[in-house]
C-alpha cells in the first residue's frame, strides 16, 4: 500500500503473526482495515532469508511447535508449503563424542526430575497463590544444573531465575515439532500477502482521549474506531509506543513479561558429507553459556547454531560476527581444528538490537504469570491487544501469536455487535 488512509474502522499495529492473524480474521467483515508495520517487510519475528544460494535460513522462529495443534500447519497446506515431519535434531540425533550416550542419559534423568519437581511446585503455587522462580527447583549440587539452565535459555530466552514457575507450567507442549521446508518466516509472509499493510510505518502514539482513536505514525496521522496492538512487550514496556491517556496497567504487565533472547547463526559447511544430515552437536555440558548446533538442516551444506539468555546477549553486545566466531570456536573444539577451514559465516540474528523487537519471545517474571491475561484485556471496547505474550498457553510461538490476533479480531466484532 503506497499511501496511508486518513481514517479506518480498525487499525492493527504490527504485521507479525498476530497482526496478520487479526487482519485475515477481519476479511469479509465489512470493516475497513489497515495494518501498520514499522519494518519494510511482513512477519515480525518470523523472517526467512536465503543466506546463500543453497541455504534457506529462518532468522526467527523455525519450528512448528505443538504441530498437531498448530494453526499454521493447516495454513501451510492451504498455501502449498511443504511440511517436514521428521524428528527434530535434539531427539536422539547426537553426533560425535563430545556428549557421550551415558552422559546424555544421565542428563535426561536429571532434566525430567527437574520438570517433575517444577510441576509439583506449580500445583502448590496454584493452591497457595505464591509464585516463585523456577530455579528454586533445581536439585542442589546436581552436576547437570548449568545445562538445565542452558535449556531454559533456549526454551524461555532466559535463565530459570527469571522464569515464573506458574508460567512455565502453563505452557502447552505436545512434543510434536515439524518444520516448513521453504521457511516459517516465508509461510507467515505468504499468509499476510493479501492483507492491507502500510510498511515503513512506525507508530509512536495511540491517543484514545476522544471518540475516535488518533494514531501518530512516521507516515502521518490517521484515526480509527478500533485499534489492535500486537507489538512485542518490550516496545510497550519501554514506551516506544505511547498511549494517551496513559495505560499504566498495560505498561506494568508488559514489564512483567519481558522478551528473553534466543539468537541463531548459520555457517556454510565445506565438504558437508563429512557430517550427518539433521544431526545435533553439543558438548559444553558443564556451563550455561553454551551453544547447540543443528547439523545440515534439510540436508543443506550448513550448520545452524543456537544461543540463549545472558550468553546470547553478551555475544550480541560484542558486535556483528560474535555469534559466528563463538560457534566456529566451539564446533572446532568438538570436531577438531581441521573443521575451522570448512566453516564460513553466512548470517546471524541479533534480536536484542533489533529496534522493533528488542528481544525474541516473552517469559513471565516470578510473580507475574497473571500479566498475560492483564495484557490481553481490551480497554474501553476500543483498544485490543494480541501477540504471543497474550496467549495463555502457546506464548513464545508464532501460532500462539496468530491465534491471539484472531481472538482480538473476534473481540472487535463482538464489540461492534454489542454497540
């Protein structure tokens, strides 16, 4: 869309999975709709690139988590996107001797015991109304605690001391994880291709002091009867988008649901036949600051590295190329110095430094599990909120975000009927 309309029935802030979910749900509603997107592309934290002519790379989300309940699986079928249903690389596909089978088995016993204790603690927290940090349920002195914490940085984007035990228990995972061969980000972008979107249109103010909501953007001002806000929590918490009159409950809820950090890097692999397709490599098991590596995803000549939490932030802060350098050093330490000449950096994410994300996906701080419902609650029948952080059970995921956008669109239509 080349020009910004002066007035619409519904303005949607953000063209990520949530905003596009809302826009698609409002098609054929008879309402005029515009999606306002600060980036020059669709998808938000879902973004696929061609890192090289023969390597497709999901810079953001890459897995259809809980695929048997994931709404994007059906959408992929409708749009002609191939779904890969093979087991993920972390499921019994360890490569090399850096993490021997005996140690893997011992680690899994410790990890499962931790989750069992956490589940019991969440039940008690429900009864007592006293939330706590998940780190309290690590077994004191267990040698696998640093690695269990590392798993949290991949799952939650942060270490367990910043994770609410109630929120961790609320997340639903069917343990079925599939992928999109052409890229999850490409799927989300295709899903939004027919939606009315204004790109390069950053929203700075949502003024709901009058009968109609006035929205100030980098392309000018427009008014709307209803607004659906789908931006990441860190933008609301930092008041990068301001509300007038202020909405302290929303800002407070967003601050209780900060975005953790999960970053990815892809490395070109020369002589790829030296490594198995769809393998998993990790071995720095006695520390939390560690990477995990996906060998030759889809058989491509590359290795993907994954980092989370404070370690990922320190690598981002070190500057461009730091994730790739860390990955190469760690892979070489596992596989031998001969591999250094076979690896070449292609692309990496830096979500904490992305001005329109400022992180990867939300987690509830201890004592703030209820903030997801607070953030999702409409204001005055005119302001509605969506995004993965508002999903009660599929937070952190693209399908949780999409479904929340559809939910917010339903609330808009219900408010129209009520009026």
